[in-house]
C-alpha cells in the first residue's frame, strides 16, 4: 500500500478485496484484470505490482471451494480427548 497515497489506501484495498470475493476461478481472473486496468490510470506503480503478483494472488482460485464450519475454540478442547481415546483403540 506504500505505492498509493494514504488518502486512497482504503479505496484501493476495497477494490483488491473484490478479487477474492468472486464465486469462481474465471470471475476471479476477470476481476483481477479489471482492477489492474482501473488502477493503471491513477496508481501505475500499484497496478504494476498487482499485475506482477497476479499468479501468486490468484493461486487460491485453482483449489476447490470448501464448505468450512467454524469450530469454537472451547469445542475442540472438549472433543479432542474423546478423539484420542477412540483412535487409540484402533491401533
């Protein structure tokens, strides 16, 4: 974010976050291209950095989506001993 004036950092950060909010890989790549194009006019250094980092930033889009469930931290502590005991009977 050093390549963007402090007054515009929130705006640019919001634009970049939209890349990661896309539903599928094709749309992620399209959005990345769109954001780089939009940044080129006002913030060419930031656009160049984002374009250069594209392969690394977009690597997540090659993985399948997972439906993850958040587990409260206390829940694992209650379940972990049970899993350990159950698994020890299998060996």
